[in-house]
């Protein structure tokens, strides 16, 4: 989270102005604790390699979260799958060692799908608050990390001891 705040501080003229922007326009990043359905990592080879063609990455992402045999994306008025092109553009390049190179590759291999998304991201990232970009990234990331997971909301709760004070 400090990296996100640092970006905002660098864009302001004064440190106090940066603190205000980072605090007031900071984007909440919810963290869910208590995942109880997995105790080990999934086997390797389930996701495309970093250098896979963008079309293969998009195809993989479109299948995530679609319930068996679902019609997500089957027609112009059908619901989109949870991770269509726009969410894919937020998630996949962010996991690469060089985000800018990965984004440029997406645009060059599938310009009709990603040129507008890249333009929107760049516009928001160039603003002082970066709000549109951050909110969309965080929402997509949160959806991806919680997809299909079971959480026990009270996993980390414990009873508190009450002290009896006498005056």
C-alpha cells in the first residue's frame, strides 16, 4: 500500500498536499481473512506462461468463474464472464515483471480489444488521484482472489477478557 501512496505523493507540489490526496482519495483495499478451503497451492501448469499469446491468455481468463456450461459471452446481450478483456488487462500485466511492456504487448496483439482499455488506464494513472484505475484494479483483484473460496468470517475472532475495575 505504501507504493500506491508514494505515487500520489510524488505527483503533488507539497508533502502536505500529497498526504491529503493520499488520505482523502486513497482507495480502500479490502482483505478477507479466514480462507478455509485450501491449505496448499494448486498444481503447476494450470495458467498460461508469461510469454503465451495474448489470445490464449484472454481465452483462459474468460473461462475463470464461469459456471459449468454457462452462456457468459455467448451473444451480444449475454452476460460477460467475470474476467473478460478489460479485467484481464488489469490483472495479467500487473503480475508481469515489466507492466508497461506487458500492456504494450496486449495492445499490439489485440488492438481492438485493448487499445481503449490502455487509454483509460493511462488517463487515470496520469491524474493526481488515479482513482478510476485503482478502484477498478482493486475490485478486479479482490474478485479474482476470492473467486470460489470459502471464508470463515470468525476464524480470527477470539473472546475478549473483561476486567473488573474497582474505584
